[in-house]
């Protein structure tokens, strides 16, 4: 990908230039917080991915196929597969609890100080 500099045919008015400076300043001030929030979300996603891996591992340890878990949960096998592969990024608590119950586990949720 090549980055090209965009140039203007006309100059900015003083008001437009001031507005651009203000927006750049606001972005610079907010960027560290936005990056920190992004990292928090990524940590939460990593935890969720770990839960998926644990559920799949437990299913395999029990010798269950996705079809077996689908029968136990009443969920579609493709939905279960998408959970295990991370293709369904925002499952409900109910979905995770049903899957956990199907493999003899209990889903536990907790809070910690941020």
C-alpha cells in the first residue's frame, strides 16, 4: 500500500485551520484512552477465546462430537462449530452456559477491580 499526501488547491481559512488544530488536539488527548480501552477489549476477547478452547477440549476429552453436544444443548452444530473456532465473537451467556452444562461443566462469571 502506497501512502500519498493529499494537497489542497486552496488554502484553509483561519477558522478552518483553527478547527483542524482543535480536532488534532482532541484526537491526541483521547488517543491514549482509546488505545487502553482497545487493549481491555482484546484481553476480554482473549479470555473468551480461552473459554472456547476449554469447552472444546472438554468435549473432546469426553469423546463427544459436535452433533452430540448439539443434541444435548438443542443448538445447531454449525453454531457450536462457530463458537469453537471464534467465528461467533459475541455469544450470549445462555449459549455458553448451555454448552458448558452439555460437557459437564458450570460457567462461572466474576468481577474484579479495573
